[in-house]
């Protein structure tokens, strides 16, 4: 059974948390004591119905204000698929939280209030999901019950958003009219919208094809740890040398010829081990241990790839960076630590080319720095070669984080556009 990771986004009060609560409730993924607690809190607050948004809005400040602040992760499963949900906030001051939640998502659900239509925040989140290369986008037009389930209103919003999406790189876009509060078109088809011929939201989530979204062509295996048990009591483990990590791309099989970077030495895979025993092939995003036929000096941060299909070994990077702290700004000559796959190096910001207005897509080339939640294109120089691909080709080997050297806090996230 495969796993679908999806994020919800949208403007404030569009019903993101209520939608997730409805999905959890209707798919029977809530324990009785959780439901009782939500019902009790709803009664205490004087609401006439069970407020399902309380299932995800767990922070006290979130419940007091009725908004989402942090990224809340929830898990549920149906007979067809397992799901990991990231409920991301809609406010502009929490853009960094939205970037965090969507960065690993296979699909993003952008909610739009049927009464308000496509707002500035809706456009911003649509842009961010395409910037983060989320392969599938679902536009859920929520609160259809408040516009009398109007087909005309739904079509207006569809046309307006389609026109905006034409400026973005949105490969797969689906529109679904729903009512998260009442459950219309969330888990089962609604009787109130006979004019809608598509599937319900859960049916779409269960059946959307994600296997081909991952890069199965370019073999990329960043080494995370070298396993050397050296147990004298077990002859089989005395000389065991395995290289553990998560497959970032491609398919690996025993007998395949592979190359180690940075040495450039070639060898073959002897076996692929997992916690459950040896496997005949490994692919993204499996975590495995590779055993090689030859003893090569390999350590954490190195890369295993194909001899004729190598990543760029680059020290000059062009990247889109989202700045995530208000303690400092990102500008030319800023020194940071960069963490890319399992490799860590020091980085210097060479230049800030422009700051991007995520609402209008305008490029401010006069910008001197990036502040909290701002996104811009920068040039970086790193102290040692990183083995990278463009983010558009591989999200794992094309993404990195920036860490403040003095506080060790993560202060930025980047997506590689070009490398040399």
C-alpha cells in the first residue's frame, strides 16, 4: 500500500482544518475520546455543531483565534492508500510554515471560499505549491452550501483560477466543489450538486497516480551512515561493510555498476539490505543499505550514482530561497551553513538577483536583502562541491536548507535553479 502525502492551503477561514477534520471523521480515523473532547470543546464555546477543525488546530493560540498557525500533521488510511496530511496556515506571516508543509507533498489542496472567490492568498499559495514543484493540485471550492450549491458560481471560480494558473507551472489541476462542514463531495458524492460529474475528494486522493512523479531515471544515493558491526561472535558480520541512506532517485539492483563521488571510482552492487532482509531492487523513497563488491573509502555526505549519469559537482549555485527568520536578513556576503542531502558545507551569498512578490509575481531587482517569509533568487558559493540536480528534476537532490552558524537554527530553504 503506497503513501500519499498532501498539504492543504488557502486563505484564512477557507475551511482547511474543517476539511481535514471531516476527512478524518468520515473515514472513521478518529478515536472516541478524541471525538468526545472535540464535542465538549465545541459545546463550551457555544457552537451549535461539532467543530471538526479542533482536531487539527491543537495550539491554544489557534483555538482562541480560530486560525491555523503551525503545520499540523495527521495520519489516516483507507483500504486503498495511506495518507499523511500537512495542515498549513493561510496567513502571510506564516509563509515559511506553508513552505515547510508543502515541500514534501505529492499533492496540494487549495481551498477557496465559494462566497469570496479567488483571493490574493489563494494565488500566493498556488504559486508557492508550483514553486515547490508539487506535482498535483486540487482546487477545492468550499462552502458551496452558502451559495446554494450554485453551478454558475463554481464555473466562475474555475475560469478565474484557470486563467491565473496558466502563468504557473501546474501540470495537473483538478476542480472539486465541496462543503467541508456538511460533508458534500468530501468522502462521498453529494446529492445537492447533481450537475457535478466528477469524483469526490477522497476518491480522487485514493486514485491519483503518484508513482511516476518520482525520478526513476537518475540514480542518486546520498550516503548517510557507514555500517560496520565488526561482531567477533558472528563471522557473517565480522567483515560487513554497508552504506545506509535513502534512495533519492532511480532504481538500484544487485549487480548494477555504480560510481562513487567524489572519488570517481566504479564498482558493482553486491546486495541491497533492509530491516526486513535483502531486496532485489530499491527505488525512491526507500531507506536501504548498499553493499558493494569493492572496498572503497566512502563516508557520510558522499554520493553513489551511475557512471554515465552523474549529478553536477558544483560549488556555484543559483537558487530560489525562502527566508525563514526575523532575527537576521539574507543579503550579499552573508555567511551560512548549507545542508544538502547528507552533505554539510559552508556557504557565502555572492549576490541577490531579485526579491519575488509572491502575490503579483513581480521581480524587485532593486532589493538589497530578504526578510522573514520573503523569497528571492540568490547566488551561493560553497566551500566544497555538492552533488546536485536542478530542483525541477529531483526535489531531494535539488533542495537544501541554510543554517545560522552561531545559533544552529534553520533560517532558509532553497531550490536549486542552476549549478556549475
